[in-house]
C-alpha cells in the first residue's frame, strides 16, 4: 500500500534532512519534488495544488521548534497536511434510525461490492449488530448466488432474492424479513454495471427513495486511481452518498484515489479493503494513513488487530504457563496462529514505525512460507513430543521432517529456537521470583 509514494517522499525528506537549516530555496526545491511524487502517485492535480500550497504556507509560517530538525519539521508538516486532506478523523457508518436500518452498497461491477457486503457483516457482528444480507443485483444471476454462498459461509442470513424480482421490491420485502429474523442492519448489495449508465442510476435512486438507507457507500477499486475519484463524484451527484469504501488497497502502490476522494467529493472514505479475505476490511483513519504513507508506522492499527485476534483468557493462561516453564511447542504453535490471524506479516511490518523502509530491503522480506513450515513441523509431532521436546532424538527428527515435507535442518532450527526461548524464560522467571521474594521480606 502506498509503497511508491512513500519511497518518493522519503527520498525528498532525506535530502532535506541533510541541511542543518532550511532556506526558502530548500523548501521550494523540496516542494517541487513532493509535487512530482504526488502527481506520479496519480493524485488529482487540483488536490496536489491545494496540498502543496498548504504545505508551503505551513512551512514558511512555522516557528522553528527546538526539538525538531528542519527536515523533521517538514515531515511533520506534510503529515499534518495529508491528514487534513483525507479528513482528519475516521467517520463511522451511519446506523442511526428506526431498526432495522439499511446500508446501501453501490458501485461498478467488479469493484468489490459483494465481497465488501460480506466483510461489513463480519465487522458489524463484532460490534454486536445483527446484519442481514440482501442480494439486489438481478441482472447478474451469479451475483445473487455469490452473496448467498457468502452468507452461508459466515452464518449471516441472506434474503432469498430471485432474478425475476424487482430490485426495489426485493429491498422492501427484505426489510420485513430482516425484522422477522431479529436482524437490525440490512446490507443492500445493489447492481453494478461496467460503466455508469442512466438506467442503473434510476434504479438506485428508486431504491434510495423507497428504502431510505441511513448510509450509502460507494464501493470503488483503488487500483483504478483517478477513475475511482470520477466514479465517486458521479455517484455522489446522483445519489448523495454517505461515504466511500476503497477496495484493493493491498494492490495499490500509488494511493492517488485514497488521497483525492475526500477533497474532490467532500465525502469521507469510511473503510478500506486490504485483501480478498473476509476479515480484510479496515476502518479508514486519515491520521494513521498519513503516518503509513510517510513511513512513520501505524501502531494503533496493529494494537487493534492484536486485540481482535488475541483471546484474553488464553493470554492469561499462557502467561501462567510461561511463568511455570510449561510453555510447550503446542502453545508455540497457537501463538503463531494468532499472529498470522492479524494478517500478512509484510503488511504488519509496514505498520511498525521505521519499518516501512527496512521492509523493502530484499533480504529482509518476511517469508510467510517459513511460518507455514513451522506449523507443519509442529503438527507432525506426536502430542508427547510437543509437550516434552527433549525426547525428540535423531530418528524422531527424521520422521517429523518427512511427515511435514521439510528437512531435518528445519526441524533442528525450530527446536533450537524453541530451546532458546525456554532458556530465556527460565532465566526471567528465576530472577523475577528472586526479585519477588526479596520484595516480600520484611
Ligand atoms: P462486485 O462485482 O462489485 O460485487 O465485486 P466482487 O465482490 O465480486 O469482487 C470482485 C473481485 O475483487 C473479487 O475477485 C474479489 O475477491 C476482489 N476483491 C474485493 N475486494 C478486494 C480487496 O480489498 N483486495 C483484493 N485484493 N481483492 C478484492
């Protein structure tokens, strides 16, 4: 996400950092490069103009702060300008209204509407809502099946639409059905076309006036850059959308759409799709996004992800085990599974401050396969071996390697790492206990 833009901006900052004091000329040169970087990232030219003017005004009017070098100061200013450009704070879904409320998803075909409907239902359920999926695209019969399948997979109820029904009627009947089923939030997956056309807009307007959704989200593909911005503008003019979901951000190295939409349409990006999996939807936080673009990391999102996947009870249990030196290879595997649930390791690395640049160094690429190997190795052990690793002798190692499709060296390495962790824990526990003991003495 944003890799190209981040690279470019960072090289500009690096040049600026070389100067002890910034002159007007340094700033002007730097800004020219920032402007180029933004244009190359496919940011709308009007937005670039506005942003550069804003950065310039702030940079020139800025008092010199003792704690920051001039270079750092520029990064800070760009960070603030980017944040403001994208809308400052995260805007939530609007669900205020008489239950059940409806959220309408609109957008072109292939933008990721159906997938996003599934992702949103997962997200809503986590906050205690009862979502209800409504397939309202009757022109592409596969669309109805796709949503029904998603519903079954997620165990979320889906309205039983058929291709011969009128989309407006589907939405009306679905509301009654949702209420009967005890659901409070309808997600309307409407029809998409390859291009914007009048008939489609008519139909969407009819749904809007009859169903009165509390929020209308335009789903747009980030990889289409400025097309996504124009689509958002047109849909907004016709339907007065509430916000945008920008999908496929995982494949978008430039970030032009993400940076332009708010400024051009005045409507916020509410969520971003960061992968094909149904858990890969994130709330869009302008401040965090600006930090990510500037390679300053996004620690808050990592913490939230960790909170989502970490089971509190398990964590306490695990801590007890660690204290008693009972942390087995099975626990090790469980830990790894939890980390993997947080998403791709490369993405997580990108959110750690300062890691953005390091991540790009070829020899530091995180090998996701390695984790799969480790899990396979542990899976190939017998339960006793997992609890008591000291019994794993040479012939057992050979068997485990063959069973997991890895090499004996891989098994050796894993056991060595594990043994090291155990040794370290023992040390910590010992000195920790001693410390505790001393504290308890009168
Ligand atoms: P619709 O025609 O608008 O309903 O689009 P779909 O939901 O069928 O999505 C089209 C394609 O985009 C599918 O292959 C999805 O898996 C993929 N897709 C959707 N959202 C994302 C995303 O955030 N990241 C990636 N990489 N793919 C996505």
